């Protein structure tokens, strides 16, 4: 200590760090480095542990990181205000200021924060799930924060939605998904022939797509591909509608659904099944008008 004091270095260093601006910058650097270290530690912890499912771990990690970022930011703002001489306690105690804060967004902030906590607590979604928000936006959950939900759409566009604005969630990755494929054939097709053909197609589906089916504890499919039945006698005035179903693992649902469509289409084509054809039904008055026009042209 005497060595430093003899050259005046210690006093110069102490005087330099007594500057409020320098202290604010120093704390900002320390906070930034600390957050990086904490986030790496959390990531390393979840990689080494297997207490819960990987998607749930990623969701919990995202929420913890969001909480740390908000806490560090708020703490830094309070510290900076104190360093420049602002009495934070007196400011927060002012009823007028609190009223202004509540009026300009605190209610919205609290709503977003509570919604974010409920997403995690009620297990409505996880990071990596494919979901539909408010029956409008579709995509994969890329990040879950205390205030915002980030959704990567099919086009690649990243959509950020406030948690408080989410009114409905359709989650396609909650344990299992049911493939439901409908086939509408011509009224001229024999229902007995179609039933027999679809049952054979289901056997093919179970052979080729068996790895996608959800299994029970004995490794047997809970619900293999099967003909659910004729679900419409006159589907949109086009033909008979038949439905095939099968219970699959949620993570492979989209692949199973695409492959199911392919196999059914090939079966219909190979067996010369006449599918329903789209046609337009004209109102009676319009139909008569069209016929009269045709007769006039012929005359």
C-alpha cells in the first residue's frame, strides 16, 4: 500500500473510479459479463441433466434467461439513477408518478408478465412446438420470454407477439397427434369396393409408416391406421366421403400426414377410382336465363 501511495497511483485510481459516469460504465460492463457467465452456466447445467424432456428444459432455460435480463436491466437503471443524484425512493413514492406509470403501460406490462408465467406453469407450449396463435399465425416457437413470444413462420419470417395478446393457442406438439385424411369419391363408385380398397391401403400405411405411430408400453400402436368409416353421404354435393385415421407421435406428425396422403393417392390412382369432381351449382333463375340465351343464339 505504501508503494502505491508513494507514487500517487492509488489516489489517482480511486479518484478516477469515484466519477459517477465511470462507475455506471464499470457496473454495465460487470453486469454484461455476469449475464454471459450465468447464461452459459445455465445452458451447461441443462445439457448435463435429464430431469425433464428436452423441449421443456429449453423452455425453462429461455424463461430464466429472460428473467435474468429484466432483473439486470431494472437493477442497472436504479443504480444509474442513484449515481446521478436521483432519490429513487422518493420518486417511486410519488403518487402522481405511479399513476402516470400505470396509465402508460404498467397494466399491459403486468399482463404480459403474468401470461408468460402461465405459459410455463400450465405447460401450454414449449420451445420448438408448432402452434397456431389466435387462429391466425402459424409457426414454430423459437423463444419464450416473460413479455414476448417469438414464432418462426413457414416463410422464415420471425413473428413477435406480446404474451398478453395471445387469446388462443393450438398446439400440434402435445404428446400425440391424430392423422385424419378424408377421401371423397364419385357417387358412381361402389361403397363396398371403396371400403375394401381403403382397408388394404391402411394395411400398407401400417407397414410403411409404422415407425410414426404412437406406441404403448408394450411397443404396440395405440391406434394404427384404420378406416374410420363413411363420414358423409353427400360431401358438398360432390360424392361419398371416407375418413382414415391414425395416432402418431407429435414430432413426426407432419411427415406422417404427408406420407399418408401420398400412399392414399397412389392407391386411388392404381385402382382407377373415380374421385369427386368440382362443379358449380347455378341458381334456378340464372340457369333458365342461360338456357334462353343459348336458344336465342341458336335461332
